[in-house]
C-alpha cells in the first residue's frame, strides 16, 4: 500500500508539471517588430540521402511570406538523388544554393560538421538550422523572427508537429517526443526564470541570432556530440544567452522516421548519448519510466486476473492508470496526436525500454551506435 501511495503522489506531481508546461508553451503572439530593412535570414539544411523529403521541404521554404532569405543545402555524401533535386530547385529560385560536403574530419560527428560548413557560407544575421524532412507553413520565418526580437532570444526552438503514419510511430514517437519531455522538464519554470537556463533545443528547428551563435563557437563547440542540438542549448545557457521554447506545431511539421529499423536506430542514438555521459542517468530514466508509466498497468492486470487485492489497493492502482491516461490525453490533444497512441501506451513504454537496454548494451560492449551509415563510439569517433 505504501508503494502504491508513493507512486500516486509522484504521478500527481508529474501531471501538475505537465499542465503547467502546456500553459507555458501556449502559442504566444509574436509582438516583436521586424526592423526595416528586414534582416537576411539564412535557412541551413544538412541533407544526407534525403531525396524522399528535400523537395517538399524546399517548396515550403520557397513559399515563405518573409522573402529576404537564402536557402543553403549541404549534400553530405548522399548516394541518392538529393543533389539533383536541390539543383533543380536552385535553377528555379536563385535564393537556393547547393553546397558539396567535405570529407568528415577526425573528431567531428556528421551533422555538426555539415551544419558547421553551412554556417561558414551563411550571410544572414539570423540562422535557421532545419532538417530536410520538415515542412514549414508560409508564416513560419516571420513569426519566429518576430518572437525572437520581441523576447531578445538568441535561440528559438520548440516542438514541431510530428507526422506519424505507421503503428510503430504512433505507439512510440508521441511518448518520446512530447509526453516524456512535458512530464519531466519544468518548462514553465525555465521560461519564467530570470536566470539563463538550458531548455529543450530540438534540431528539427533551431533559429539563432548569428552573432550569438558564433560567440558560443557554433557547431564547432559541440563537434563530437551525436545529439548536438541538446548541447547547443546548453552552450547558449552557459554563455548567458536567452533561449525561447515554443509550440511550433501549427508552423512546422516533421516525419522523423519512415521505417521501424530507422526509428530503432534513431532512438538508440539519443539514449546511447545519455549512456555515454552517465549510464546511471540512463538507468534512472528507464526506472522512472518503468515504475511510473508502465508498472501501474502491470499491477492493474495482476489485480484483475491473478489475485484478489484489497479494495483500497485497487483504487490506488486504478487512480495511477487514470492519471497516466489523462496526461497522455492532454499532451496528445495539444499536439494533435492519434488516439491510438494513447491506447497503445504500455506497448510504447515497453518498446522504449527495450531500445534503452539495447543502447546500454552497445555502450557497455563498445560497439558504438550507427546513424545514417556512420558508427559513433562513446567519444564520437566515427567509422
């Protein structure tokens, strides 16, 4: 009974934190004034075998209401038609330019080096690093520039809308991308704090003031990081610059993974990076996910079919399950995620725990984690 009471209290705290986060991440009005003449914005896209996505991404960027922009795409040793698609867009729109990626130097991870090359060629006073699998509403650049100027933020990032088509994506991605972050991170406190604190920086959309980006050392400051976006956010805070985290779901959409194997590798990459910093921290996160977000369902099954527990115990377990479902519903409704994701919640948690065990095994055995044809070890040496 004491255990069940403690879990109920912890879940109640998690629910309150999620509610405060949803309020703090409301779609704010961008009340900043864009100066005249409007500053040049450089949109920077690293692309490695993105033929299925890059055309749609470029079309959405070329249709922006904010027209003073340049669009630079770096072809990072693609073996598909990525470069040809970008060249076709460049022939139609002189704002688009294709860059040929250089060989990856020792000590660099792939995406940081691609972004580093893009930043060296960028002429804008604002830099938007975005992924090739994103699609942008026409008002996106004007909105985030206005928000950045109004808040005096050196970095604007946030939560794009995640397009999930397969059952595996619906089962897993809303938990990892929205639910876990909103439950565990105190955005509501970070946004209101007078201190410069690290917030969530999501690599699908990172909008920097160019001067501050270069002052922190740019991507060279995080050159060996497999999950470079998180560390850029930390660098922004370390240099006492302000970061703004927004709900971008009405402006930017993204489909991160199209296949189960790619999704497994992508999530492994995230969790492996945590293991390389602290295996204890990864195990602690997995234990929290197990006891708070999965165990209530296992206890409920046990109580319904395998035993006859006392009534008070049944009430506590039912309350735990109810809190988890309520939290999932609130997060899913905010970001328009499918209801099937809520129903499949226990399976999604089990999937993430299995990936976590896999990432731990890769770290402990020194096998490294693979991503887009490259293998990274704990020190981000690449093979």
